[in-house]
């Protein structure tokens, strides 16, 4: 354990949403030094592909196929750990999804799934695994720069990530005396499969103006996220542009922020 942080070397980690994107990148960066990685996602074939990529590295890799948007899927993770005798000391809550387009036109089932995955799964899986975490321990939650904004055409996603950031910062205070370090990472636009799955069948999208200035690679996001956990930093905005934007967005008065977002929405139309 490092001063005020969690050392990831020789960790026993559970990584959700590990079949692609940031989840797979967390696995890649941890595999050379971890003892055990439990990769959790819905797609068996994609999980096995990530596992095969990590073969030959230090970590023993286990695949837990589970739909975290359901109670049964969340319970399955705890059961999998017990069956395989894994006592984790690191939980990385990465699984999440978005939905581009207006809230009024959104599909009710996709909205429900988004809330279940982004909020309920993260919260209840953390609650279920807390008693099982070997101390010292770490919890790393993946939030978003969107958590600092009320975002038209991405309203539920942004609101759900605001919950993740607030929840993480509160847990960082609560759990520190118990030897558990909690951090969250708030990346900006990152080239993963997120945008593809967030688009609707009719091609609905969100306003992407200015995103190119904030885009960084998944490897940098993960590297800075793990660094924050190891140094005990409760919240990190990876990349220079995102770091500046995060500070500015948090400082701007909400009335002014709403006015700017209204202008942005009118320019889109």
C-alpha cells in the first residue's frame, strides 16, 4: 500500500465491462503485475479474446459472463468469486452505456437498462463486494467529464455519471478509515465502442462540436486512472484538455451553463 493510496501490484482485481474499450485496457495494463484478474461482461467470445491476448503475462485471468443490468447478473459475480476461491482487493466498476438523442424520444427499455447499468449495478456490486474485499483495498469507478454538465441529448447518461462522481467522492471519505481507497476517473471523448452502442437505430446523435480538442487514448485514461488510485486521488480528469475543462465546468455558474447549452442546442438546429 502506498501513502494514502492503493498499490495495484499483485492485486486480485474484478473488472466490469472488460470485453472491450476501457475495461479491456484496464486488464492489459494490470496483467503484467496483477496476481488474478476477473473479467466481467456479457459477451463470452469477446471476453475470451481479451483473455487470450493476456496469456503469458503474470496474472491468472478468469472470465465471468454476466449481465450486470440485472439482479441475477450481479449476484452471479459474487457467486463466481466464491466458486473460484477469489478474494478480490480491487474492484473496477467500468461497465456502462449511453444513449444519444432526446429523452422524450428515447426507448423506455434502453433508458431503464442505462440506469440499471450505470447506477444500480455499480452501486449494488460495490455494496455486495465490500465485505469480501481484502484490506488494503481499492475501488475505481469510471465516471465521465459529462458528469459535470447537464447535457441535452445525453441527459440520462450525464445525470447517471454525476451520481457516480458524487458517490465515489463520498465513499472515498467513508471508507478511508477501513483501509479502502476509492477513486473515480472522468474521461472526456475516448475512442472506444461507446459511441457506436449509444447511437440509435435512426442515427440520432449528440452534438460533438469541440470533442476533438479533448480526445485522448484509452491507454492514457487507464494509466491516469490507476495513477490516481495509487496516489489516493478521489477524482481525476485525464488529459490536459479534460483536466482544464473539468475545472472550468465545475466553476461556471449553473445559470450561465444552461444559457450556453441552450445556445449550443439552437446552433445544432
